[in-house]
């Protein structure tokens, strides 16, 4: 189980809005909330990451809680997020490039079009698939 400390910053019925607080500050700028020195921190400011979790312990605003997620769920999710679009992009390039292999002068164009089509279809499939998994307690903090 991967666990992290968080503070309850808001409540909506049985859902708590949580903000992760780093135990140790960033080595570059000393910030414990947001990013103060990296490119993203300069572009978007010191925004904190707030996420939602079911409030099973009836926590109140300001309470410090520990949230966790299974390592296996995190591993499977990250492999799907990165792997599915990549595999779909490669499959699209090979499939469309193979179909139009006779047209040698434009074969690269067809492969690029196929890879873009595969990438878009992979992302759309992943979006629909993740919507179904969001109700699974295994994938919730």
C-alpha cells in the first residue's frame, strides 16, 4: 500500500477534497505545496493538487488523514495510461502503412496518418475504460 498524509480542505456529501502535504520540502526551493522553481511552477504558479476521495471515516475540514492506494492498482493504471496509446499508435502506423504499402511515394504519410488515428483511438478507448474503473474501490484512494 502506498500511503501519504493529506489534509481535508473541503467536503461534498460523502466525498472529501484532500490536499497532499509533503513531509520534506523540495530540495530546489523549499516549497512543501506546489512548485516554486521549475518551469511548471513558474508558468502555473503555486497551485496545490486537490483530489477527491470517499470520506469513510467522517473526517472534517482541517483534519489530517492518511490516504493510500494499492501498489498493484497504481502499476496497472500507469502501464495502461502509457502503454495503450503507444501500442495503438504503433498498431495504427503498421496497419495503415501496410494497407497502402503499394504506394511507395506516400507510404510514410499513410504511416503517420495511421499512427495519429491509432493514438486518438487508443486515448478514446482508455477514457471510456477508465470511466468504468472509477467505480472500482481498488482504484480509489
